[in-house]
C-alpha cells in the first residue's frame, strides 16, 4: 500500500489522502491530480510541485516511518526472548539493554537525532537457540541395556544408586545438556556411569 495526496490543480492544496496499492486505482475529478505522499500529510497542506514535497511536514514522515521500524524491532526481539525462557541472566541483561536502548531512541522527537542514534546502535544481539528439552524418555533412550535395567529398577542397585536414581527421576525435564552436569556427575559417583559413558551420553543428548 502507498499513500497518495489528492490535490487541487489550481491551489496545490491537499483535499484528501488515500491508501491504495497502485495510483491507477485513484479516481480524480477534472480539477484534481495526485502525488505520492507520506503519513504526515494532512488535508489542507500545500504541495510544492517544483520540489515534489509537502513543506509543512518537514521530516515528520521519515520520523514516523523510522518509529515503525524501531517498534517492529522491539516487538520481534521481545517475542524471541519470550520464546526462550531458559536464557541465563547474563544473556537476558544483554537483550534487555538492547530493547531499552531502542525504546529510548523511539521516544526522541528529532528525526535527525533519532536516525543518528539508530544508525549507531550496533547489530541486534543474537538470541541463543531454545535449548533441547531432555525428557526422561529421551535420556533413557541413550542408555545401554544394563543401564536401562538399573534405571528402571533402582532397587536392584546399591543404596546410593537407588537414592540417586529415584531423586534424579524427579528432576526431568531438563533444558539443554548443560543443565544435567550435576546429575551426570552424581551418576558417575555412584558407579552408574563411567567417565567415558558420561562423555558418550553428553554427546548423544547435545
């Protein structure tokens, strides 16, 4: 969609403002013509045919367009953060600061100042991917037969193994293998896993 001003041929004054897909869809009276406009153009404004501008708008049209761009960035970045609730505190601070900086720029009244600060804000920080959800079924799926038997029947192991397995079963799901470091270490300490198996399971669940 584009914005067009309907103008009086004699006075070059805006008589209407329309949004259309193509200028050919504008129906004009014999005493009217159309010109490409922007969101700041209003009925009653003068159109300078020599410069093809609306002097009264100044740079307000560009300011409104830039605000739209900034608001879109803020909204999309907030959505990315909301979709990744497992972001650590350091990562969250980086992205919260970026949004805060955009919001401060958005509130500026001067287009020149807004454009300058926006151009120098730097690249949008990358939101880390959502970590893989590790359910108990997924974890069990990477165990070998002997490990599965003990995992499914912890009472057949030692008292320590039984206690650790029963406790760890309550901790699922995990998000990302990094969140299972302590659990894997506990299983190694009670002889459920060897150090080599911890490495293998980590790789399989990453």
